[in-house]
């Protein structure tokens, strides 16, 4: 799931002790229900620490293997004019069928919508144009985050734009495999930028790759999609690399809400039903994002009112759709990888 870099900041440290400096709206275990935080921290102090644990590595690998199956399944069912809600429901059901959890609501962005939109129940939108499909698979909180783009136009007019982001991803992975934990943020970004510009397009500069930790889709490190001049090293850990290419300005802005929510702080509300919904979110999702569609399926229309109460109380927040500034279509490609013991392993490869 895409990270927007609101500040241009990366991190003060990387790898084992990476912590973000940016004041963003990302969820974190330290700001939610104490029991959730305790459960996570009992098992490991940081993502890099636990990568020496074979069981945890196997969880990442399993998430990656299921991701590969989900990618193939998604491509088989996505056709022009299929309702987005139908696509989302089928893919998320398949993740569960294969023995995994949904790490975040499937993101389905058409044309200039780069990320952070998931369909609501009975959504009338249908697949068309340049469709980005961003999916997260979780095994016990260990996440494989991946994405691809599909050209659903009759004339296949976005072929080169998709090739640009896919080549950028390939070159970024090559850079990381070459230098492993010593790969610098600037060199990774340079590889991405050079590949996209070779097609005559621009990278989206305020979207970035990111670290992955248990029950945390956006953690630690911000990995730029352009040459940032940062000599910070990637370090050990789990990461999502996700280039975006566009013929437009290469900047996204916050649009309307995308029906994807996350917990921003601990707290309670007076309404007993809203508290019930919050307990469900904490029990089922921990610190992971969730959708309006999921809540409506579980609780009906009352669930939507509960979400409003929780949002007004500042306990949850809705992600904004990320839209290209000049309204030019955007392509996306993404994989997740782990770096440990001097090795780089791409999940689902």
C-alpha cells in the first residue's frame, strides 16, 4: 500500500533501529490499544531483530508465495467493465481462502488516481482505463505488499507507461541485490528515476516505497522514487519498493476520502455500538488499515455511523485518494523483499 511522503523526510536511522522523523498520519503500534502493542512487542523488538528467526522468515515467504497466486488470480478475473466492488470482494476472499489475512483493503486506482481508493459496497465504478491493483497479504502480521498495472483500453495506449514503472522496479531490485543492506536511498531512487525517464516519463516524487514491520504497512524507512542525494543505507529488514510513472507533473495531491481507514490513537467513545465496532477493528486488524466495505458487511448501515463517531473522536482517520496533479494517468509496479544475513530475497519471486 502506497506511502505518500508529506515532508520529504526519510529517517534518522535505518534497518534495525529505523524510526520515522516525518509527522505523517501513519498508524503505529504505540498509539493503539495497549494489549495490541504488548502482543506485538512480546515477540520482537524490531523487524530486523526477528529476521534471524526462521519461523518469521517462513511467514514472510508464505505471504510472498500466496501473493504470487493472488497476482495470477487477480489478473485472470480483472476485465474491462467488471465492477470494482466485485473485483475487490473476490480477491480479498481468495486471500482468506489461501490461508492468509488481508493486510489492507485492495487499492484500485483508475487513471490519475494513484492509490488509496477501495470500492464501497455496491460501488458503481467499473474497471477501465489504466488500473492500478495494490494488494497486501499477511501471515501473522508479516506482510507482502505488491502491485501491478493493467491497461484496459481497447487500443492498449498505456503499454509504455506500464513498461516504465516495471523497468524501474527491476532496476531498483538489481541495485538492492548488488549492494544489499548497504544500498543507499539515493542510488535506489536514481535507478528508478533513470529507468522511468528513459521512456520519456517522470517518476511521482511524493510517492515512495517504505519499510514493513509486523502489523505495520508503513514503518521506518521512506524509499524515494528519485535521486534524493540521501546516502542513508537501506539496512536489514523488510521493504516495499514501488515506482510510479506518469506523463504528467509527477506530483500527487490529497483528494476525497478513499473509504480506507486506520487507527490514529487510542481512546473511547460514549456510544456503546461504536465501542463494539472499535473492538472488532482492534481484534481483527490490529494496526492494519481497514475498509468501509468491511465494516458495512459486518455491522450493516449502523457500522457506517459508528465509523463516523470514531472519526469525529479522532480515533480513526480516512486515507485520502492520491491524485496526480495534472490529472495524467499513472502506472505502478511493486514488490516486497527482505534483507537478512547478507542476502536479499524478493517475496513471491
